[in-house]
C-alpha cells in the first residue's frame, strides 16, 4: 500500500481509504472496531490522506460517539494529518456535530 501511496503522491494525487466504526463495513469486509490504533497507524505508514469512516457492522456495545472518538484519537496519534470524513445515514452525525450541513455533505456520496 505504501508503494501505491508513494506513486499516487508522485502524480500529485491524494490517497483515500474506507473503513467502518463497526466490526464490518457496509460491504461485509472487516471494520476497524477494536483495531482503531492499528488501522490508523497503518494508514499513516501507507501515506493515506483521507479516511471515509462509515457506521456499519454493529456497535460492539460502544456508543456512536465512543466509536468515532476512538478513531479520531488514533488518527491524531498516528503522526500523519489524515482528513477524517465521518458518515452516517441514521442522523447520528447531526446529533454529534449539531449541523444539518454536515449531514447534507456526508450523504452526498452513497452506494445505495
């Protein structure tokens, strides 16, 4: 992944990746729940610039705020500035951030 990131950056492009705050992504792939620190450090090591973080795959007993905060803290500790795009189709993001504009932006890109 690092080689891919280096190549993209050499072309002047940014490198983005997708994950979920649950145990799996919306497509059923492994999510980041309980692996936030490991995943965030991998993203930093690979040169990731953008993380789209979804709300799929179950909450593992953690609140929405806890799950998104865990990844936020892990990204901040990774040593790389990574744009963190939190997405939720259930309105949780609006309650967390307190802005209808965030909901409009986060729901602009969807795969369903």
